[in-house]
């Protein structure tokens, strides 16, 4: 009996949540469902994903006919519309309602339109690489992983310090962006020290974008031909290579402003090669092959 009661409760809960979701959708789109017809009067009217008109998602050419909400927002300057089932926004100055257009005699007429379908050319803007560029200064700490701790088990130092400078290209009308930069890392224990200057390249995809914050999924690659391991037991410095990857997420406040704040959490793995044999405290020979751990970082950005 109890099992049946649980199933019935779950079924009722699912139906209740579907009902709530449906009602929310109706409320959010009510101002578009009761819509007016409007014609585009600008050469290209940009369609925005937010009411603040900060993130463009496409445009509509002059002469097209679209449906807009009856109620103007933002002190009468913004109208709502629908794109692919989602609420979007357009400047009121870019449209004229069908009933607002009249001829010289005062009779209402609509402009001649050859195509009555709304053409949303999403993500069809050319990406100008001379714009939407940001300098990034950042710092953070990363866990070293077990391989580093095994070199010097008595040491309690198990973090990597990182400082970097980067160049970020973040188009305002696209969901993706990218960044490249230099990152200096340093890890020290009681008897070992590891230092390197690395090149990083990141691909960033915005899973949520607003005028104040952007939330991005991030994937990147790292590489250097100058990885250095200093060993106090043998009084030597070994040089090798290091390549790796990162995957994680980041948040950027004021993503398109002159100044911004950025930070993230990532999982990183660095594979170290060509270091050679490593003498340990007891005189035995070991090897060091990788760093692997979570990286937490933060920084500031400046639009150039």
C-alpha cells in the first residue's frame, strides 16, 4: 500500500509541476499572445534577448512584418516579440504598428511588403576581431595532485600558485568567445620547486548571458617547452616539457563593460615530460610526470 501511495504522490507531483510550468509560460508570453502587427521601418532592426537591450541575437530587415506585444516596456521604448518560442525584445523606434501608418489623406495603409514571413537571421553578424577585446589579469591556486606529494611526502605544501595575463575576444552577439594568454605557475615543497611559463588557449561558451553577468562553460589547452624542476637532494635543475588541458566554468561580471570581474573553477591536468630521473630523499630514483587537481582563480578585465 505504501509503495502505491508513493507512486500516486509522485504522479500527482509531476502533474502539478507540469501545470505550474504551463501557467508560467502563459504568463511570460501573454503580452505577445495578445499581439499587434508591426512593420520594420529601420534598415535592420536588432532583436535582443533581454529587456535591457544588451544582448542581440539577430536582426529583421526593413519591410518585414512581425507580431509585437501590446504593452511597451522600459518607459515605452521597448516592445516584446517571440523568436523560436522564446520572448525577445525590439526597440519601439524600429517598428511602426500597422494602424499607425497612414497616407497623406489620413487613411491608414500598410507599407508594401513582398515577404510576410519574419526572417530572423540569428548569429549572422560578422565578427569584427578589432572589437570586443579585453585584457585579463588573473591569479589563482591549484591543487598539485598525488604525484607531486609523492616526491616529498614530509612536506605539507600541495598547491600551485598561478599568475597570468590574457587576451579575450568576446563578441556581444554570439554565445561563444575565446581567450589566449601566458600563465606563470610555481609549486614549492621543502626539497623541490617547479616553475614554468605556459601558453593557454581557451574556448568559452555562454550558457547564460545577461547585462550584468555571463556564465560560461570553458575548455582549454596548455603547453610549454620550458618546465623546470629544482631538486635540493641532488642540487640539480631538470628541464622538460608540459602539456595539458582544462575544463570547467567561469562567471564574468559586467561582461561587455570597460571594466569587469572574472573568476572560475576548473579541473586541470598537466602532463610533464622529458624531466628525466628524479633523486629522492632516500637516494632512490623516482619520476615526476603530472599535476592534476582543481584550480580556483579570479581576476579583472579591461576592454581595449
